[in-house]
C-alpha cells in the first residue's frame, strides 16, 4: 500500500537542488518501506515527497533516472562504510573489517542491497530511457576497488598467499554477495558462527 505523502512547502528560488534530493529520499523511503522497487512509480514517489507528479520532470526525465539516483545513493553509503572500515596498519585486519562492513550493510539495508545487486532493477537501455550503459557500468566500481586494494595489500605484506589479487578479489566479492543473499532469503539455516571468517580466509587465501 502506498504511503500518503504530506503537502510540501514550495522551495524558494534557487532551492531546486534540495527538491531533487527530497525526491531521491522519498524514493529511498518507499523502497525501505515496501521492499519492492516496482512500487517506486513516479506517482507514488511524488505522493511520498508531497509534490505534484509533474514537478519531478524538472529534475528527472523518467522513473529509471530516479532509480539510478537511488542506487547511486546506496552505493555511496556502502562506499563510505567500506572506507571507514579500511583503517589501521594490519592489512589482514583491514580486509576482514572491510568484508564485515560489506555484509553488515547488506544486513542493515536489505531492500537497498537487493536493488543494488539482486538483479531486481535492470533498466532497459536504448531509446526511451535516460539510463546508459556507462551509468550502470560505474555502479560498484569504488566498492570493488576498495576490496581489491586491501587484498593487494595483504598479499604484498605476506598476509595472503594470493598470486593474483585482482582475480581473487572477484571470487571474494562473489562469496560475500552469496553469503549476504542467502542470509537474507534463508529463514532457518544453521549458519556456522564463524562462516564469515572461514569464507574470507579461504577466498582471500589468508595465511
């Protein structure tokens, strides 16, 4: 059921950027509340933001553009969490901390994570949509770069036996994503208490 938005006070001249951010936040709130990106229509987002639907077109050409902004915002949050976790002098602890931060983000924001990585939001590219292949290709680049960098540092410090950290970082991300996804969709699986540690140690070749 769509949430009924409140009437919004009109922005003063020069405050259009604030309205754009409010539209994005309204879409994020709807996603968190409903757990389904299909509920994020222009009409429902406008209602959530307390504005008339035509007002959206001053800031976004179509619904996929809003969804792209929502996903970009979510990646921004994830990147900030990973950067904060990538601290300290011990490369192994940094790697483990970054991996834990990744899994914690997925657990804390399941609706956003599913939209980011679950294949639920896959816009049709080409004529009729404002989202481009370059837009999609840029998503997640910083997150993966952080994961790759900490694994490279582990290998350089002798804390990992990886001979190809760039490739092993792909395997590590796939493992983290698989664990995050299964934790979200499996209601009663007896996960080993140290499964996160085992997964990271094995895929990162920690010594």
